[in-house]
């Protein structure tokens, strides 16, 4: 069954060099493994995302991926200090930093250099 196997996110890029600069310099990711014309970045718990070139990057109006974090507020502050701008959607429970609290979670969204929407999610309990 598919649920027994890892799943990985795709991160589309119109300009792969620009996207690598964003992910590696702005977000601070370790340089990923280059393969199949793209770059694979590894994350916690054996997860990964594949950054690849496509003219369709940034066309989705939905989140491409999210990181499950333990402290959204500190992650947002750290990313803002690195120059990341967070989205403001005017949602109920949204604070001045763009962090939305509700439905058992805290969340914040930002766009990468290619226009992809990425999120930070903190569960507020099970």
C-alpha cells in the first residue's frame, strides 16, 4: 500500500539557480544532492523535497508543501530575520505576523522565489 512508503514534495522552479539561492541562502538549507536535473533537499524524519525546473512553477494557488514545526512563532521570527515575507490572508485568528491560530493548529505561509506557497504548521495538540 502507498501509505507504507515515504512521500516527498516537489518544488517547481522557473529559474533553478534563483530557486537554489532562495532555498540555500535565504532559508539556509544545506546544499542538496543534484540528480535528474534538479536538487533533492533532505529534512527531518527521512523526508525530502525535489527542486526541479519547469515553466509551471508558481502557478498553484494552494500550498506546495508544509513543515511540521514545534514553534511557529520562533520559526517565523527566524525566517523574517533572513528576509522572508509572510503572506496575510485576512483569516480569522490571524496576527500581525501572518500567523493564523485556529482549528487546533497555528500556521503561517510564505512564497519562495518562484511564487510557490509554502507553510509552517504547528499542531496545538491531538
